[in-house]
């Protein structure tokens, strides 16, 4: 997840300012089943403070213990963790532990990539030899402009040399999911908070007649005070969901007419009963006879899944669950009814 990687980079910068060495632990391979899949990472500083997680909490202490040799000699290594005898998951984790030493050019390129909502490609070089230190191990990070940087100073940023016998774990991190909340009432604050905690990049749209500030919405990346006619359509891409929470029929209609012009949109949520939704859709068809069925397919009203939600917090969970099911293209069902692996 991009937001997890961003948290790691931010924590590294703070440690660097305080003179604290950091290492990066990455699950690069898995045999069997595990709580999380390869590609999950966490940062560990020299004092044992961790940012991120590679499991439900049972592996992290062992990773910290194993990281001590990496702190001492500055050379990456791979550790294995056999969960068949210690965890509820029957799997063997292969975890690459490498020193972190990021250049300012890397930090700048990464932050620019976040702002442009571009994906980042990572390649980790390793073997499945437990406890073996090897200077060839490490992670290469490539940005969309084809510039490459290393997590440490072990690898060559062009074509790594002497890589015979090494395995490569490749991962593409797309931009974080973005949620645009149109409306600034109490329920919007709750949805913003829950979405931010889940790693969404949240933008809140308030009215220019009743402007709001970033401090009003903990976790939001931005707050924009505007109206439907001036809404910036460049905010929307194929990883963006929009939730209409104005509590005003006329405002919702204006925003829907504006959003109908979007070339790509995956999810639009509406509050209120189905009767209100049908009234809005009928009026859109009257004003925009050329509207596509694909646009109507993106509209979810009432937004959310049926979990009996009553409070603003429960409603936020319901709405976010439906949004995730749309982006991950997963049917909504109890996991006990799913056949095969939980994490496909």
C-alpha cells in the first residue's frame, strides 16, 4: 500500500533528523498462508520503535531481534519465520532486512510522485538463505520518469551487477485511493477520519458561503471551499471515490450534473433513501438526455452495505466497505462463505 510506504518514508526522515539509524523489513516471499502478503513492510529504528507491520503482531519482535546484526554491520540479510508451529497461519515468511539510507533526491522524487499520484515500482533482491548477510541484497525504487534510487547504499541504481543466484521480488505501488467528500457536516468529519485511518487520501469540499479549514477535518489532506460549478474535475482519476453529503437535494443535483462530465470515475455515493436517488437520476436524464448508463452504474444510493449501521461512525464503516468492494472488485459476503484463500 502506498500510504504505508509513505508513512515509512516520513518516519525515516524523522529518525534521520534525530540521528537514529533505521532498517527496512520487507516480506519478499511466502510459502503457504499468512496474515499479510509479500510486499508488506515496516521500519525499525535503533531503539526498537516500529512503523508499519508485516503481520498481526506476532512476527515483529523476532524481526527486531534479527535486525540487530544489520544495525551493527550495515549489511542486509534475509530471515525466515516459520509460522506453522507458532501462528494460526501455516506459512513460512522470508523477510529482507536492509539498512535505510535515503538521499535527498530520493525524498524529492518520492514526494513529487505522491503529488502527481503516480505509481512507484520496487524490486527487492534476495535469496531464501536464512541469516545470511549479503551486500547484494536490497531494494531498488523506480519512479515513473525512469529515475531509480536504492533504499540503502548496497545496490547499483542502474543494472545491478553480480546478481547471479538472487531472486527478485517485484511490486508496483499505485497511488493511494482518494476520497472526495462533498459536504462538511458532522457525518462528513466521521467519514473523513475513518477513511484517513484506512489510508485514503481525503479531500473535503465545503461551500464557499460557509468555508471550512483543514483543522475541521482531522486526517484530510485538503479542504476546498467552492461550489459545484467551479469544482475542479482534475481531482478525479480512476482511483477516486466521491461521496455526496451536502444534505441538500439541489446541491447534490448540481454536483451530479458536474460529475457526469468526468471521463473516469469509479464510485459516487449518495445519502438518503432509494426514492431520493431515483428522483435525482430522473432529473439528470431530463437535463442530460445523452447521459450514459455507465455513469449511472457508478452511483450508489443509499451508499454503504447493509450492516445495520445507525451512528455516523457505523455509517462511515458501511460506506467505506462498499467503496473498497468496488475498487477491489470483490463481492460483498461474509468471509466464512468465501471458498479458497481469504486474501486472493
